[in-house]
DNA sequence: TCATACTTGACTAATCGGATCAACTTTCTA
DNA sequence: TAGAAAGTTGATCCGATTAGTCAAGTATGA
C-alpha cells in the first residue's frame, strides 16, 4: 500500500469534481491542474484510468471536461488507490517456504491490512465535505 | 511502509540468529542463505547494515559467522524495517498546498501510521518463538 | 600455511514511477 | 463551414530505487 503521486493526484481530482458536481458545465482538465498544481499530461493519463473505472464521465469538444459519475459517498480511498496505483504486490522474494517465512509474511500482511482498513473506511464524500469546510473558512478570512 | 525483499531477508536472518542464540559457535552466512534461500552476497550486504545498527556481532576467520547482539524481545519489526529498508518517504508530490491537499495527506499519514503500529508491537522474540513452535510441529510429523 | 569466512567498495541489470509528446477526434461558436 | 478548444490514444523517455553480483582484501583456526 504505497501511496504514489498518481494516487494522490487522482484523489485531488476526484475531490475537485465532487465539490463541483452541481455545476452545469463539466470541469476542464486545465482548471484542475491549475488549482492543484498537477502536471498536465500526467493528470490526463490518470483521468483515463478513472474513466475506465466508471467514476468520471468525459465530455469532448469545446466546453468539454470531466464530471463525477458516482456518488461520492460510495467511493472509498481504498478503491481509488487500488484502481489507480500499480500492482501493490507486497514483498515478492525467492525465499524458501519455511515456518519463519510464512510467519513473517503474516505480519507484513497484517500491517498492510491495517492501512487498507483506514483507507477503506474513508469515503470521497467525507474528505470533500471536510475540504469544503476548510475552503469556506479560508474564504471567510 | 513498503516491505522490500531486503527487509524480509533481514527479518528471516534475525529470526535464524535468535533461534540459535544458545549455540557456542556463530552462525555462518552460508547456513542462513541455504536454509532460507536468500541470495548469498545480498545477505552479506544486509548483515552489514544489521551490524552497524548494533543488532548482530560478526566473528571473522574460520568458524566465524554472526551472532545476535540484542535481546530479541527488545527488537521490533518496525525498527528492523526502518533500519534496513530505504527511505519510506510517503507520497512526495509538487501539488499545491490547498485544504484538499492537506486533508488527503492526513489520510495517507493515518494509513501509514496504522501499519507502522502493527510492526511496532511485534517483536523479534514473538515471531522467533512462534516459528520455533511450528518448527517443532514439523519435526514431530 | 592453508582453507574458511567475514569485509569492503564498486558495479550492473532490471524495474517502476513520474512525466512528456505528437497526432488525432469531437464539439462548440463565430 | 472554418477554426479554436478539449478530450483521446499510444508511444516514449528519464531518473531513482532495488535486487543482486564481483573481486580483492583481511582475520582466524587447524
């Protein structure tokens, strides 16, 4: 469960889309990259993945952009991380299959499971809401 | 907290040394590599790190080898992972510092902390003991 | 004195994550 | 109906990290 830049950017983009769900026109890639400082073509690549996961819709042509296609409350950070991140194969070695080897692997698995549990119980809706609150405070100041 | 082969091998080696603490002569590298299927020169490299951490002692010359230099109950898997593994810098990006960015980073930190907690509460003594039991069962069969 | 075993430092090969580019298609708008 | 604005796709590149190797040297027991 290594959190790569890819996963981080994907999450930021989804938050942005979640916060602007009510807008009529879709959100252009350039707006997202500008607001969050994400390298442009890289975000495009990430959005492609999000689209094939069915979480965003794209609208082509002028005035085009991206729109969230799911309920933010239904999407967990674990799902995002697993869909966007690469293979999360934990610790592949050629070590002999011994009791010690199995025992140690159990611990790595338990550690991995612990962090996955944290991500699994956090939804996009939660962080979007909390972000919105912070944004409001910033605006007020 | 990615578990690399390096960390895995280090842990296996330390278990082996822990189980053979009572032996008169130190344990040769070759014995460890054979029993656990660890690439020879690679293990040497790892043992160097363990030695500079002060966890193992080396004995040179004929009949030489390695010996555990600490109480297995005092060594946690987290310490091993952090000493042997490389930089565990979680998610470095150039993303703009926004509420969303901070919020998301908090979650990654929480996830990382959860897995570290698991490793922090597991000691070398525990896994060595449990391994010894499994070994005994295998021998009995 | 020789075989055994650790020491050290440099070196290589493969993989992966991050990032970029160019050529193309779609759609709006003037 | 032309052109500008946007997304689409596939290929590609680069640098860092990891896994793993090698060779020359040193210490020690038999």
